């Protein structure tokens, strides 16, 4: 949580942290800016002090929403510095030298936020050489902002719940939309007698999201049949919606608050083949088995182990047995969820993953079984939250039903 | 253009480039992947050779859309490497060592793509130490992918035109929506007699975008009155829509192809105050004056100079005179547009900006005048394209009209 930042900095021996870049696709920056609707910025936080936000001159008004002490970047007259140095890299180093002098930043300084890789390498190498009074630090894995973000406070959980509620509505309304169609030759047909296509359903889902202020900023999955058998296949626009085929519907929209939700349901319209019925039951039971393991202190990787063991025992291939398998359980059991769709905690089953489940964690559990050759895929995904007392809550209220009558 | 990549690599003395990361918010990766609908990847291109795409195991199907030779990341058994090294940084270095060995990558290697800054610094420093047979290279400014992306080929321009056409439709439909409302006390009112608000208009715009497959992935601006006087103010949801006030409507959606468009119009409903009429005329004439300067070989910074000189001569403050001004012309004259909203060319007026306008460039021209204290802002924005023969095309077909009758 945000209140842990000073302790996390102390544990890492950091005197200050800098988080910068554009806000788009940069959740740690959005986090420190408390979701202020700005396009970019530099946030500097010294240990034990409130972060300072150095904002774009044309965003002085929006910057206020951060609630942070503000410094207008115009004060540094960057174009003048650029004129003096004649080089953008040298100018940026000089800009930071001035900012650090003004804010009294010294010692061990951690750098975070999304930027071009080669550019960051050049900049931090040059800064390190130009400013002997600071030591440039980075973190490769589980960085302090990711760790702080991983445990959500009550306000953040309330925002995630809002998106959860609207996301469930969108899924229900999508089913209502499908049910409104007539059936001919085992295929849904539209008013003009042509088959309803996956592309038309995608369009309808985007409309349902927009009406609720949700954005599918990283896409969505509504895939049928063999396509549903490939975990990240988004669905082919021209595919007709046929009865008796598995539809994997995986939706991960972002709400106006910046927080994401993530939900997957699998269903068949009209009826389900017996093979799919069995697979669906196995996935649903696996989901329950994994959820039953969730409690504070349990190793995160244990959830991946439980899922793999569960499916292996029922005779399915898993990535634990064959990392290249495209049949059976072929992916991770879940991921943290917040200002990014994929964030801490990470559930990878490797010895170096020593993460344990903690109060405040919000994460998905999403077992799935796939067989593209046999034309199906089944995935079910709920979102869990461990509250401050350690109680586990399922934030996904939508029921799970394989067969949707039409 | 993509076909220039080998020449750009040669000019920089690069033997190979690596572009990696998640695709979200990572336009150079999306560019090399030809828009394939994957979530992440590593692309390695040796000079004179086709790029190779090392893709996620669960995206083997979507990866095909890149049209590139594919390598399944599962082949490298990363979790086994992680087990051996016990550390994610060391494991990633080892992964790259194996990839480079397989692909015969040696010499000068440039690294690109969005990632956490401190993480990139650690990774590239460690890789540099672990692999003496390569030299790690980055670029701070105008990197080769940005330069390649800046000049669009015919196919890219066709995609931008598609988004342009749909974006113009959305703006026209928004005006139709506004006109459908009755007026009471100089305020638009809804069917139930309550004032129409900026928030309701935002919602309607998102619906219009969704119906056309467009995403406002970085937001949109529909701001009225004093809010319109602050360039990046998105509009306050509770503000009522009143007659005679400037509305700045700036919309920058992304189409399904991944390409953006960017369009700004300013209007007043019912009537415009004389002061606003004059300011609007000055902005419209500035836009024409800047467009008249556009031709191949002209320095990009010249457009910024022309706009500042134009406004200064008519008595307005500009950032050329006062970098901190919040009144007058307070921002840049434009920016390149493509797979990112802001990309090359850059128009900043500094001596180090030696960019010149080139065939294939697609960029905005967006003069504006603001006075939040007097409650208005006016901005007009068109998108220009310089074709291969050097002819300049205005891709924004929407007319400019200050007063919208209601």
C-alpha cells in the first residue's frame, strides 16, 4: 500500500525515488499521481517526505488532482537548457541536476517508470557519471512500487469493485444480446437473415462498455470453437456464432478510476457436447480447489502447483509437464490486478518465486483447458481479494453456467 | 519507412536491433510486428535480414499475423533457466545469450522498446558485462525506429485516412446530438428537463467511437468555457452545456489498425461573443499561415516559429516570449502522428532540432489561443501528409465553423 512506501524504501536502502514518463501504460506513475488526468510527469519522493510532482506547463490545472505539491516544469526552462547544451541527453541530465539540487536529493536514488530501454540505459549511465553525489539504482524484479501497488487499500478495492460490477453487467447484457437472435441451422441469425458473426458481437461488447464508461484498452476475447482453444485468440471477426461450440469470453476493461477488472466465462449456446461438459466440470472444480488454498502466508507459486497437480491427476497435459504444450492447461493460474492488468503478485512456479499471499492482494484465478485440434477451449476466471483481516473475498459475482439457452 | 531500416542501421553502425516488451503503449514493437494482435514479444533484426519474432507460447496463433519468421519462447524453457540461476535478472541475461547465439547476433546491438527505466539500466549493464562479443547501444533522441515510423508508406496513410474519416463522423454526430436538445436559460436541456452536462456528452462520444471500432485509449477533450481555456483540461463532468461559451473538442482515437488520428475543433452553441470571434479568426488564419509553410526540406522548428511570430504580431503572449505563460499561445504547434499520438517529427524551436520535413511525414498543426481568466480557449487542429512526390495533403476534411446553431 502507498503508506508502505517509506518502509519499502528503507528496506532497499533508498534515499529517494524518481518515477517518470508518460502516464499512458505507466501504472506506477499513475499510482503516485493518484490518478490525476495528466499525460506525463516526473515524481520525486524522498524517504519520509511527500512526493513532489513536476508537471507539464500546459497541465497545471489537471496536475492539482494529484493532491501533491506541484512544481511547474516551465520553471526549469528546458528549451533554454537545450539551447545551452545542444543535445537532448545532456539537457535532460542537466534538468535532473537542477531538480535534485532544488529538492535536496542525494544518496541512493531509485529510478522507475516506463521509457525506451536504450534511452534509459544512456540516461542513467550519463546521470551516474555527471552526479557523483547520487548513486543510480534500479530494481529488476518486485520493485518497490510494484510491491506497494500489489496490496490494495479500501479505497482501491472500492474502485475495483465498481469496475467489477459494471463488467458483470456487460457480460450479462452480452448474453441477453445473443439470446435475442433467432436460430437457423444451428447458427444465430440477425434480422436480415445473415449469420451473426464474432465481429458483430465484439462491436456490441464495445458499445456496452462505452455506455458504462469502461475502456477495453488492451482488447478483449470473444472467441468460438477452435479459436477458443487458443488462450489469447481474440476471436475471428467473420466466424458465425454456432450452437454447441465453446465460447471463451474474457474481458478486462479499465474503469474511469484507472483500475482494471478481469473476468472470463465459457459457455455453449443451446447445448454442450459431453466432452466439453466434462472439461468444464474439471475446470470449475480446479477453480474451487485453487480458491480453497488461498490464505495469507501461502506461497504464491503454490496456486500454480495446485492447478497443475489437479489437472495432471485427471489426465490432462500441463505446462508443468511440458512447457511447450498447446493442449491441456497451458498458462499461468493467475496474476495480480490493479492499475495494470498484470501486476504483482506473480504466481510462476519457480524456486526463486518466494512471494507469499498478503492482506490487500487482489488477483485472478483462471484455470483453463484447451484442445484446439478438437475445437474447444474452456477457461473460468474469478478475482479474489484478501482483506486486511486475512479474509478471502471473491469479487466476481457472476454465476458460472455452461449452457446458455437460446 | 520500414524499408529504410537497414540504411538507418548502417548510418548508426548497428549490426542488430532488439525491440521488446509488452505491445501496449509500445509503438515501435507494434510497428515491427505489423500490428499482430499479441500482448508481448522480442523482435531481433540483423542488418540486411528479416526480423525474427520470439513470441509467447500461448500466442503462437496470433503471432502468425506478424508475417515474420517465428520462434516460440517456450523453446528456451525460461522457467528452467530461472531455476538454474535463481534470479530473474541473471536468467534474462542468459535467455538473451541463448537467443543471440541461435540467431548469430554479434557486434553493435541497439535496444529499443518500452520497459521500466531502472530495470532496463540493470539489464543492459549486466548484458554488456556478460557478453563481451556484443556492444550494447541505445539512442536517446530520434532513434532509428522513431525515424523509420515518422515517414509513412501508402498502406499506413490509408489506415490513418480510415481513422480520419471515422473521427470526422464522430464529431459531426456529436454536433447532431447537441442540436437535438432544447434550450432553456441559455442552457441545453435533456428530455427530463435537467441541464445536459459535459459528462453526458463524453459518454455519448465514447458510444459514437465504440460503434465505429475506435478507442479513445488516451482519453478525449470536450471542455467548455474556462476549462476550454486550459489546453489539456478534459472537461468537468458536471458542467452544463451553455450557449455562447467556447467548447474545445479534441479527439485522438485509435483505429483497429493501431493508427491514431487527432482532430480539434472549437465552437460556440447559438452565438459567439465578439472577443471569441476575433480570437477564432486569428487562430484559423494562423493555421492557414503555418500550413502555407509546409514543404519538403523546411526545418520542422520553423512551423513553431511561424506560429509564435504570427500571434506575437497580433498582440498575444506566446511561449516564445514567456515559457510560463498560461495566456495566449501556450503550447507546441504540432507533432507527428501514427502508431503513437505523439511521435516524430518534433517541432520544438531549439537550435538542436535540425529535423526537416520529409515525404511521408504525417503530423498535426494545431495553433490555439487561451485565456482561462476571461473564460475561453480556441484551438483548431488539422493533420497534414506530405506524399512521396512532396505534395501536401490535408487529411482533415471536416469544415471549421465557430457558431453551431441550436
